[in-house]
């Protein structure tokens, strides 16, 4: 068995030994240390270390309870033998050393060893809990990265199709589309590496996307884009743009004219509010709109990042599809 102890655990065990040493050896009636008690404490510490670093990991934690009980009894008996037939014979040969008192030895030894073992239980439970929390954070971060990476190909797929159509027609708008698309992809690749981004950068990215998407309207409708931000804040990237993309995609997919897309973003006092609505023809099947890859991903990301700090409400009535999102920016899970 290879024993590995961190310096923190060594300090913790040292603190427990010192604390119990003071409690055992200090005579509160005469305000002095009974140093002979330290000899007894050394015996207890020796047996307790066997419990903590041999019996617990080798038997108790591996559910070998019968062996743990058997060896516990053996080492407790060893502690009693050392105390009764060694320590007391040496230091108290004419008093305690003359008689074998099993009950008194049990009362002396078992509570102290129990306290040592309890301290080890607390330490191991704390370490295990920290590992679980660390693993959970890694799992959440990995899942968020996966969901975020899904959004990028989803966005790229839609816009490359549009770019292909313009290229086939030799449209003069093709270079402008390429520039806007390049700007958006640059933001996704380089600025979105961190967990949060400046709200100003996120808005700039949305504006670039709106300008790119407006090229497809070509007189079919209009876009109302309103932004009010009191100061710089930080938000998880690539959340808001999914709703904007969804609005353009399904208005253009269902209407040939009279398209209206309203985008309102307000940010103040660490609260972000977004309302994004788009008209559609009732004949269009909106199951795709509410269940697309991007829409599902952003809902999942919100649950992971702002579990107690967001409200997402989707309405679909009177040929108007609306998304209302409120995020408490300071509620982000770190």
C-alpha cells in the first residue's frame, strides 16, 4: 500500500493531535501539563494512524466490514496491552501497573481513538465532496462548450447556403456578405473563448448578423433593432443571437412580404432584457422553430449558466412568434 498525504492533511492531523494532547494532558485544576499523559497519547495516536491509513482505506471504504471489525478489535486490544503491560508498568509500577483494569483502559483508549478516526472521516468526506464538485464543474463546462460549438456550425450552415445562392446569381452583394460573415466568425472563434464577453461586443456581433440577414429581405419587410445599455456588463456569449437568427430564419421561410422583426435589448443594473418577435404565416409549421438545434441549445445553456437567474418565455399567437428573455447577469454560475 502506497501512502500519499498532502501537506494540508498533515497539518490537519497535526492540529487534531495537538488539540487532543492539550485536552488530555492539561490539568485545568492546577494549570499545568501532565507530561506523562503525552506518553499515553503517543500510544493512542499510533493505533489511530493504523485505523486512519490502513483499516479505513483497505477494509471499511472497500465494504469489507467483517474484516474491518476483526482488525479493529485486534488493534484496540494491542493498544490496551501496550497501555496496561508496558506504559503503566514503566511509569506506574506501584499503582496502576500492579492491576489489570480492562474497563478503565477501554474508557481511556476508545473515546480518543474514536475522535481521531472521526477527524479522518471528516477530512476524507470533505476531500471527496470537493472532488465531486470539481468533477461536476468540469462536466458542466464540457457540456457548455459542446453546446456552444454546436451553435457555430448551425449558424455557419444557414449562412453558407445563403452565400451560395448569391454567388450563383453573381449578386453584387456577395462581397458584403462575405465581409459580414467573416466578422461574425471572427467573433465566434476568438472573442467567445471566455465564459463571458462584454455586452457591447455581443451587441456588435448581433448588429453584424442583422445587417447580414437584412440583405435577404430585399424589400420583403423591415427590421426594428433597439438597444439601450447603461454601462458595460458581461454576459455568456452566443445566447442572444440564437433568437435573432431564429426570427429571420422562420419569417423568411414562411413569408414573401410584410415581414416584421422587432429586436429590443435593454441592459441596466445587472439585468438584461431581450424581446425578439417575428411575424409568420400561420400555414408554416412552427415545430421546427421551437425545436431547432440552436433554440434547444440556448435553452440548455441558460439552465446551466443561469439556473436561478433567468426567465425565458415563448409565445406563439396571432401570427406573431415572440421570445422574452430576462437574465440576472450576476447570477452566473462560476
